[in-house]
């Protein structure tokens, strides 16, 4: 079952139906569903889909021609022995002269270009001299190395610069889109799946809605034969070198050591070398930088590094530091003795991420048209989970509560106390919001100036 990606598919269909040729780079992090999007779009359409690999140029050219021979029903194409991609595209261009709209997909483009560094220039030549004016070619270059795609395909120094007719930076699903993978689950269970899998379709598909979230965690992440038990390790080894240092940095951040100084102390990495590792992880979208949101320029000393990728966040928090325990004593015992006592508090932190993600949709539903920033605030006295800093001199401050609410009144009073400690240097109007799993009854809320949001509200935006 293919889920979501309506906007991306709509763009691709619109381009395909036009009478103009198109050149579209599609890129994004690994496992985000780029290939599945392209293959779904290609159904019942004439086109060549070639998946690059770490292999010689000659082997990749032969495989490409074998694919072309099958698609075009011209067996002789597989018998050709061209020396380079220029000769391949010359043959292909000749075969497609009187063809209807034809799609050429080069997936994992970075691997093809690594074996054939001249390939971007060759593509530029054929686009400029033949394909653009023909009106019947749709070229899709797909890559998982975001830096490579931005530099070698979209960058100013690339031969292909300025040729794109559109581009798609494919992002993970939002929490609402991710919920479509498990329609039979409660909203709380769908949220917990998102806390672990994020918006990565491959991971969400591994979670079986015929079982509980707890059982899925055990089967997929804690069982040594589970599909996600080693996934973060595979992911990092595919993308990075010196993985031991990256593992140390991610383990430190997952354990609450979020500043440069504390990461250095925890990992033993030389301080001047740390920014390099942080930069690489940031470029891959695995970590992000946070600072107290007040409207003022942040103090560099206040910056925190956070694990943005939910699977890495969970794995480096619970699995990687406990591999020996899990291997020796089993996943069931680990789940019972180590994970269960801590997972509610952990989900509480994940719920804060979800609420910050939800605030822009709330603004849209409320008809807020002013610009805004969404973040959080902390200092030595107070932690405020959600801050919405709006350009209309309005600031939303919110508390998030995933667990049980003994007293709605006390929760509202705690928020009020935190608001008093927030440095409202702009003199903005302060709006109060509380995010909870399930809203208390209207009578129990009592505080009329507090806006309550439950999961029902967040998933129906």
C-alpha cells in the first residue's frame, strides 16, 4: 500500500502531462521513500528506471542498456558495447525521436557519477542540445546524499546548474501523515509509533498494527534478528567514516549531554574536532541545534544539540548503551526491567517535539497569518516546552503533558508560574496553551484563558 506524497505525485503528474521536457532532481535522506515515490509514479508509464551502485562505469552502462532493451523491446540494445555515457545517450536519443513522453530515471545518482565523473557534463550536453527542445523527455536524478545533490546537481559550479524545471527535497512524513500507516490504532498508539519511527515510511511499515506498540518495539528494535535492531548502525556506516566518534557523539546527546563542553567531556573527542562531527550529523538531518527562543540573538553558550531523528534518538537512548544486556538476558527482560520504567518520561519528551511540530498547523487553523518562529525556552530557573514567537506581537507559551493529569488546575497554575519567569522583552501579548494526551472535561479545566489541545485536536487539524 502506497501512503501519502500527494503533493509530490501531483507535481510529477502535471509535468508528465505537459508538452515540455522536464529535468527534476529528487533528493532526501536515506529511507525517506524517494525510490518508492518514483516507482509509484512510473507505474503504467514508459520509462527507464536505473538504480546506481558502487560498481565500475562499464558494468553500470551494460546494466543500463539491458534495462533499456527490455523497456523499449529492442534486444539489440543489450548487445551494444559503448565506451561512455555519451554514446549511450546518443543511442537512446535516436530511439526516442518519435516517442511519446518518456521518463529517464537515474536513482542513487551519486554512485553512477562517482564511477563516471563526466556524467553531469554529458547530461548537460544532451539536455541542452537534444532533450529540452524535444518536449518528450522527463529526466529524474535521484540521490540520498543531500550534500552531493546540492553541490553536483543543483550547485552553481555544477554543469547542470540552472537546468532543473522543478526539484523535490523529500522530507519525512509529518505526524499526521505517519498516522495513516496504522489506521486501526488509537491516536495514542499512533503517536507512540511516531515517537519511535518518525516519518520514515520504511520504519513505519515494520510496525504491525495487529500487535501492540510494546510488542512492536520488542520485535523490531530489541530482538537481535529484528529489522531495526542494527538499522542505525547500518545507516551511519553507509554515510560516514570514523563511525566510532559519531557513535560516541550521538550516545552523549541521547544521554542528555547536549552542549559542546559536556559532549567533549563525555566522549573524549578533542574540542577543536567536535564541530566537524556535529556538522556532518547536522547535514544528514540526524541532529539539530536549539536555543532559548525569545526574539533576541541567541548566546552561543546556550546552544544545545538534539537528536532530531526519532529512531536514532530511541536507539541511542535505550538500545545501543544496553546491547550487552539485551544479548545476554533477552529482549523481554530488558523491556520489563529497563525500558518500561523510563519510557513514559521519554515519550513525554517526544510529545514536546510533536507539539512544536503541530503549532504551525494550529496557527493555520486559527487563521494566523503573521510570520512566526516555533521553539522552546530554558534557563536556570524554568523550562517552557513550546514557544510560538509571532510577528504580530503575540507569543504562545505552552506546557506539554503526556502522562496522567492528577489536577488540571495545578497544571494550569504551573504554566502560569513559568510564564512569569519568561523574559517577555518585546512586551508581547502572552497566550497560554496546554498540550495533553486527552483533554479534561470542560468543568475540570477551570482556567478560561488557557487553550487546551488533546491528541484529538492535533490529529484533526
